[in-house]
C-alpha cells in the first residue's frame, strides 16, 4: 500500500473538488482523510490518499496536469513512508481553545508558541477576522500527563499581554 498527501490551492469556484476527486477515482485511489476550506477567495484542499498501485510522487502529480491547468491550481504531492503513516501518537487530553479580541499582529504566533513550548500539538486551527473582532479556534492535543491547570498561568499572561480573551475546554471523547 502506498500513501500520499495531496495539497491543492487555487481561486475558489465550483468544481474543484469534483475535478480533483475524479482523477483519484479514475486512478483507483482511496481518500483516507481530508480537509478542504475556502480562505477569502482561495480554496485549499489537503488529502491523504492510498493506493495499491506502484506509482511515484511525480507520476501521480502528472495525472493532475490537466486539472491543474484547467482550474489554475497549485498541486503538490508527497509520499508518506509506511512507518510514518502507520505510526500512532500517544496523546493526552484534547482541548478546544478559542481566542477572540481586537485584531493585531502576533496573536497566532504567541498562542502557537505557548502551545509549542508546552509540547501541545495543534490538530486544527482556524482564524476569522471581521471589522471589529479577530477569532482563533483551535483543537489541540496535550501530551500525556499535562493538565489544563499546568498552562493556566501562561494563558492568563497572554490574555493580559495581547488584551484578548481565551477560553479552554476539554473535549470529552467517546470510545468507539
């Protein structure tokens, strides 16, 4: 089994997802994981795909040449080694972190730096800006053994430094 990550970015318009997935379907690929979103007027796609075929990154990228030209997309393909693909990470608790306040440079950096310094992995992060408000929404994975109480002082300092509000809420998961 071969595993690839495919990214594509281009001006948002109907049909991008259909055209990309048509190539994958035609070539016999399975989509294992995906994230797709519009950012302003750009559309970004990230896919983890698998196949039984013996195909290289470049051969797979070539399969998207027509779609890339038709849609004016920047497409990148990277093979994921088997040992990386199957590696399971041990994580502790999962939290949602929401930041909101007036827009100013450094909010994303300082929140990400705080999380990184504590060994907290960002699984998902989104930001939105309106004329009066900047919002950052993130789902993070604490390392095993780290608790919410262990970062509350640093969060409080960040709130004061940036004049923002930050909420943190543990995600209760359901075992399947």
